[in-house]
C-alpha cells in the first residue's frame, strides 16, 4: 500500500429519529447527550472526525425532518424545517445501540440551547454520516489542534489510537474547568490552553502553541478544527512552512458571527 494513503468512504444517508437516554454535564461548557432507541440501528461511522447532521426542534417545538426523495432531501412545504447543525459522534456503542454526542454550551444557538435543556424522553433527528475520511495510520506523529468543538473528535481519536502511535494534542477551552480526562493507549502529549473568559474568536493560543512546537522528527500529520478563520490561518501557516497539503486537514467547525442555517 502507498505511504500515507487516506481513505474516503461513502455511507448510505439515513435519517433517524433518536431518543434522549441520558444527559450529563461534563464540565461548565460541555453537555453530553446519549441518544438511542430503535432509530439508531445500523448506524455506522468509521472516522473520529465523522459528523452527523442533527435536526433540532423548530420554533414551534417540532422536529420537522426532510424526506429523502429522488431530488435529495425535501422538507414538507407547510411546516418550518428543523434547524440542522453538525456534530461529532463522540462514541457509538453498537452492542448497546447508543450514540454519545458532546455539545459545547457556547451561549445562544438552536443546538447549544437545545443541549442546555435536554432531558431523557425527548427526541432529536439525525442524518448521516454521509461519509468518512479515514486518515492514514502510518504517520510518525499526529498533531491534533482544536478548540472545544473539536474536543469530541480529538477525544475519540486519542481513545482509538493504537499503542505505539505518537501524538501531540493542543486543545483550547473556555476555562480550565472544561478539561476532561482523555484515555488513550498512544504516546500523547496533551496541552490544555484555557482562554479564561476571552472570546474564542479573539484568542490566538492555538496558533501560538502550534508555532512554538519543537521540530518533530519524521512525517507529521496535522489535524485542525476550530473557528473557521482561525482554522484557515493555521492551515496557511503550515503550508507556508512547506507541510504537504495531504498532511494537513483543517476544518472550520463554526463561523464567528454567523449561524449555521445556510447548509
Ligand atoms: C464536522 C463538524 C463537527 C462538529 N462537532 C461538534 C461537536 O461534536 N460538538 C460541538 O459542540 N460542536 C461541534 N461542531 C460545531 C457546531 O456545529 C457549531 O458550533 C454550531 O454552529 C452550533 O450551532 P448552534 O445552533 O448552537 O449555534 P448557531 O446558530 O450556529 O450560531 C449562533 C451564534 O453562536 C456562534 N457560535 C456557534 N458555535 C460557537 C462556538 N462553539 N463558540 C462560540 N460561538 C459559537 C455563531 O457565530 C453565531 O453567532 C462541529 C462542526 C463541524 C463542521
């Protein structure tokens, strides 16, 4: 097999109605919601940075999901569609038919607001994952860089990394109290960077920590997820330093000043 060959997998899109089974406040700004029920059967996801589209209650408190027709998803014309937001399947337990999603409580938005009040017995819609981008497992080192919205993906990745893998994780959080215990068999250096109340969009802690990393030997894969302007700037910085494009995945997980209603 070629060196550092990433794999792109497609999955059939399935829309599901899921039951809230449990809710747990992991830290001041992170709410864990465990979803399940018969709707979850057959769920698949192959990569730690997969995402599902969650469908949240509309302004009438209703879940209005599209039908999957020949022309793609179509919402009923006479009802307000559910707002949709992207979230990481933090853990999927196929034996128990449970899916864990960790929501950042960032202030105001349909997803954050819903998560803050979530309670067992409620429901949520979910679509996907449509595909998985499986990053090659043969790099010498992985540098994972993200803010709190990336913590579910980073946490899952570290948990799934085989022993012997080497990684550095730079994780920015609203507060020191938002740190979480992360379990891994890999050889990982985790650096927690607390903003102490500064707005995520104004912080440059991830950028600075990335720039100050000592040189790492061998082939290094960089994974970045944060506010979109910051993720883009960090990608550009790496590219300017000669890191090959295929050795970087940088994604905007949210956009300052914008809601996510356009997708
Ligand atoms: C692939 C992918 C995976 C993701 N996984 C997760 C995940 O597992 N957990 C998670 O919490 N988020 C995750 N996100 C980010 C999440 O989709 C966005 O934060 C989303 O905008 C939240 O929706 P909302 O309805 O709460 O706020 P919106 O209605 O989208 O936004 C309302 C306002 O809040 C601001 N805003 C949105 N998100 C944040 C934030 N995090 N911090 C500060 N201000 C914000 C917006 O700029 C806007 O002004 C992921 C995003 C992507 C693309």
